[in-house]
């Protein structure tokens, strides 16, 4: 069209039918969602099939072989300095490769997903780069996805082969706490101390025990809103806030009744 020749190059990444566009005459690379100025969304919390991280890395290698001089991401601003283009693509590829390799290393040591997210940390030379921060994707989610995509749902802990039913566990937690009233007070204390993750987990137990009561939902909503304030990753922050809104609406319905 208009005398412009473009190459549409299929590669596997965010989806199996993804591609990048190469404009050889001007050495411009349109990377789609394979590169943008954030840690990539190697796992979508809304749910999707496994995004093959090794294929994603291969796609970045293929882009680097083009030796682009300008880079136009699917999101965020274009990069027009040739040296910066190659530097960013290289660091992007290397950082993703590091996370993949380190996750596999931990898995071979018998680590569970919860242990792996503590074990796998970006080296400072990558963590200091603004375009590799967790603005959109999140490294912890990538680690969990690599585990699940490689080994499946079972984390290797035999306790989790046949866990207690959710309600039975909540009842035993309440008994352990000294009753539902004390469990509720522990949740309120956690909120007061801004221990929002613990507050959310305690509120979950109360919601299971009292599904038709509004107060536990309001406590969890407050905890999620607190968590959202401190989360850089936009997708996770939005998910926290959306769920908090839904909990508040559900609590209103119970109060009307």
C-alpha cells in the first residue's frame, strides 16, 4: 500500500497467533505486545492459557536479529535512538530469560510457588531500569505461571493433595481463634494495623462462615483497598478495587434485607 513494503512476522507470545511488523526500508520494528515499557504481562490475572515464556524469549531474539533502529511498542512511546532500541530489547530479553531460568532452578530444588516468588528476584542491573518495573505485568505472577505451565497445579506439598473443604477450614480457624467474635476482632485489628493481606485472609474465613452477613465483606473491601494503595501493577490494583466495589455492593444488599 502506498509503495510501502511491510513484513508481518508470526511469533508465539501473549497469544499463539501474535506477530510483529517489520518495516525494512526504515528499519522500524512494530513490536506489538512483545515489548512495551513495563515488565511484560507473562500471565494475565483475568485468566488465559499458558503464555509460553520460552517462545516469548525466542520472539525477542528474532526481533533483535532484525537490528531495528526505531521501535514502536503496542503500548507506551516509540523509541527512536538506535542504541537505546537494541539496549532495551536486549535487557528485556535477558531479564525475562533470567526469571525463567531462576524459576526452573528453584523448581529443581523442590520449591513450591509460594517459595519461588521469594526466591526469584531481578538482579539490580535490571530492577533499576524503569521499563522493567511491574507497571503492567508482575514478576511474581510470571513465576507462578512458569511453575503451573511446566508442572501443573500441584505444588509438591502432600498436604495440598486433598485440602479440607473451605467451610470446614473456616470453622476450625474460628475455633482456633476462640470463636467467630475473636476472629472478627483479629480482622479488625489487622485493618487497624494496616496489615491488609492478613486482614483479607481472615475476612475470607468470616465470609465463608457468614455468607449472608455484610460486615465481613466490608472488612475485606477495606483490606483490598488498602492493598491497592501500595501496588504498582495497574492490573492487580484495578482487580483489587473492582472486587472491593463488588463486596461493598453485596454488603449493601444484605443490609437492605
